[in-house]
C-alpha cells in the first residue's frame, strides 16, 4: 500500500531551529505540499527587520525551501492572512501561535513545531501536529552552561570541531576538550536558539548586538558571541564569564596608590592584553568608589561588568556612545567606568566627559602601558593628555604590573641640548619610584614618545653629530633658530622656521641633498612650532666680486625674489631684490656701487639681512 504523503505547515520555532528544513532535505518525497503561514512569514520578517539572529536564520531556512520548490523537489505555497497590529502586540500571550494553528486546521495540514507548549495546545484542539524534539545528540548538549566547570574562564564552540574550554585563571590557564565528540551544526543551532530565547525573557540579560552574522548577548554573568556565515566561515559560539569577585585590598596596593585613587586620580586608564584581568580590576575600583560615597555609572557595549546593584550600567544609546555621554552629564555621576575604549570616537567621548569634570576610568586593550597613551595621542593634542589621563594602571596575569603618572611641564626635552628651544613636555613617571620613564612632546609636526632610558644610553658620538649638523645648517641660515634631533648615526631631524625651510631645501631639493652628501647623514626637515624668526634676524651669506664696470653680490640661489637689506660695516645702506641665480648686480659708478666697492677694498664687512 502506497504511503500517504503529508501536507505540512511548519511554525516559527521549527523553522528557526533548522530542524524542519533538515527533514525536508533528507526526504522531500514524503511531503505532498509544504505550506507557509503568512503569520510565520510576518513573525520572521519582523525579527529580521529588528536585526535579530532568529529572524536572519528563519529567512535563510525559508530561502532553502523556496530553492527546493524552484528545483521542483517540493511544492511550496503561502497561506492565510497577515496578522494585524493588535494580534502582534499579543504575541507573547500566544495569539500568533493560535493563528498558526488555525491556518493548519483550515488547510487540513499537519503542524510541525519544536515548541512543547504549541504541540500540547494543538493536541487539545485536535489539530494534527508533529513535535520535532531534540535529537539524542542535541539532548546531551543543549545549553551553553553545560560546558562550564567551576574554574572555566571561557567556552569555545564551533561546528565540526571538538568543544574547547579555557580553564584556570589569568596567566595560568590551559585549553581542554570537555566532550569527546565534534559539534554538529544542529547542536550549535539549538544552543544558539536557546541563548537568544532566554535573553528575550530574562530581565537580567541583554541583547547587545544583533547584526547579520553576529549576535552579542549578556546572559546574566556570561558574555556570549554567536557568529554565523557570511560573517564567519562557520557557526561559532564563544562564551566568557568572570571567575573572581575581588576588592582593591586583594591587589595589595600601597597606601600611596590607595590615597591617589581616593583623592587625586580622576583620569585613569586600566590597560593590558585581552584576558589579563582589566575588567575585574575595574569592577573592584567601581565598588571602591561606591564605598567612598561616590555616584558611579558605567558605559559598556556589551554590558558585562559584574558590579553591585547600586551602579547603573549604560550601553550605547541608539548605537552611539556620545548620546549616552550626553545623558550621563545630566545624571551628574562622580565617576564613570568606560569599559572597552577602542575606537577614536570612544576616546573622544572619554575626553569630553573628563574635560566636563567627570572622573573617568577607561578600560583599554594594549600590549604595554604606553601603548594605551599612544592611542589617545592619535586623536588628542599632547597638551590635552595630562588633563584627560593622569594615571595609567597596567594589568598582566591578574596583577598590577606598573602604575604611571602623567604631568605637563615646560622644559628642554631630555636628549636635546640647551641651544634647542624649550617646549611643553608631558612627563611620564613610575608612580612608586617617581623615576622619569618617558617624555611626550611635539618635534616639528610629529608627536614623539621618547623612552628616557634609551636616551641615557645614547653614545657620545651623537653629540658630535648634532654639533656638526647644527654648524652646517647654521652656515646656510646664519642667525636662525635651529632644533636638531639625532635619531641614529645616519639620520637627523631638524626644526626650522617655515620661512627658512625653502632656503635649506633648495630648488628641487639640491641644497639639502648637497648637505646630506657632505655629512653622510639623512636629514628630515620639519616645521618647528616653537621656532619663530624675527623680521630682519636672518643673516644671509653674501659674496662680493668686482669687475671693471659691475659689483656683483652673490647669495644662495633659493633667495631668488626675496628682499634683503645690504649692510656695510653693520650700517644699513639699501634694500634690494635678489635676482636670478641669487645675484644682485650694481653699477660701480652709482653711489651704492662706489660705497660698497670702497668698503670691500678697505676690508670692511659686507652682509645681507633677509627681510
């Protein structure tokens, strides 16, 4: 006897789980027709428009069914009416499920579902129903919590791979296989669906990011990232949870540091590599400030700091942390913990909040302590840095490895020489030993971070190289201020007034090339912000030659078209415009020609001053 074929109508749950599509793919011939309720279609469309992962998965499964229909493997038809607004509002009460059951009954179809409640109600209503339960494999592992042990830091699940867990503590952990069986896509889909469903109904959980291919949730104390194709090459779930709840006392801080955190430090960066324990320390610091009777708020995306119920956790308002900051300024907190400061926009928001008078604690990834400061240098002027960041705490393997303090001063930077101009310098010192470790300042247009210990190791030959370079540049620019930095035995950077730069570069770069060849060193010329040339201060080298009829003044060819003052024996005589090839020709019969000729023959000094 020929087996009767099935007219099937799947509900939303069985489409989102992918279970119905798998059944159809395995044996499409058992189905006479597959019906899709417009209620199901509307529900999946709504979830997809809300950028929820369930909606994206549902659309993908529907697309697979349509492709099979186009290939004539199955018959597919859309049935029923689209639900009204009132019915959508009652979705949580089961109104949409009721409409789906009615469509199944009207079409004399078998309702396919993975929802136990839906299946039970369908049986009561005498609606034909097939409940697709989890396979034995899916029953064994269904919730992400099943992978966590007491000392598990994170769980890493990927289709086609053994499940991995990271056990131990920061700086002392190892990867282990908890289950000796590779994960299938079905198992991972079941876990992912369970996570999203629970987040939607748990008031202590949050759906932080839900884009095509990527979902980030905070499921109570666990931060979970679900990634799917096309964002990733396979379905993957990563879950991370904090292991410890600590206080500042557990870190064994010195009394000086405790006092600084309590009274003085108001722009703090907590930095370190991923998994070093930065967020754990930030949580301890937040609780410490709360105990000091301070109003504390957090800015997080996602919200995963484990802080007390007294501390409100804010995320990006409409996806924009600047809007969150605007709201927080109205709330007037004493301190804000800004978790995961990554982008330039994050740093600008952090800076704006700090300059508005709010105490800021930023958590930022970095390999070394100064890497965190350098990231701020990309978006802020050096003069702003100490007003925004005054304390840097570097965490490694769950412990405080170093604490730096920043302050602004005006001085000649270490490693340069007294003839260089003083400038604003940010000094970075070790908090405990007070040893100066780094200096930040502007050299030309470039922001530089100089390790002081390296400067102390600079050979004496650098000073001689600096003197030689300075003398050579001064020969071409007598009277001008010159800043010289020796980067290596073969490289130097010089700062000049903008008006002097064309003269030292020369036409087509000939002058600077000639100097580099002569000295055997590469020279980079930059504009010195602190170097200003007063009018008439730059003395121009001049050569005087006499012929029978003419007196010729020869100056650097780069001064072509410039106006200079000719001085005889330090007395100003007349202004002239430098001509082609840097020459000025004067008739010896003219008054000026006679005066200069007599001075030259009398051994008096002839010079030109650039105006």
